[in-house]
C-alpha cells in the first residue's frame, strides 16, 4: 500500500466527534503478503 493512499472522497470518519487520522507510512513489497480477493460462495437462501 502506498503511503497516504487512503482518501475519503469528501466524507469523514469520526469517533467521539474527532476526525480519524488516515495518514500512514507506506509498506514495502513483501512477496509473502497474500490477499484473498475471492468473495465467498453464498447459498441461495431465498426459499424459491
């Protein structure tokens, strides 16, 4: 993830009336860091 790559596009995140800090340092490349990007299969629970 690139440094300071989080943007709210005009929105806000607050807790107790205080804006959340979204600035952060970047992460170096790590070939062992894997992301599971597949959505879980959902069963049809519609009853039809």
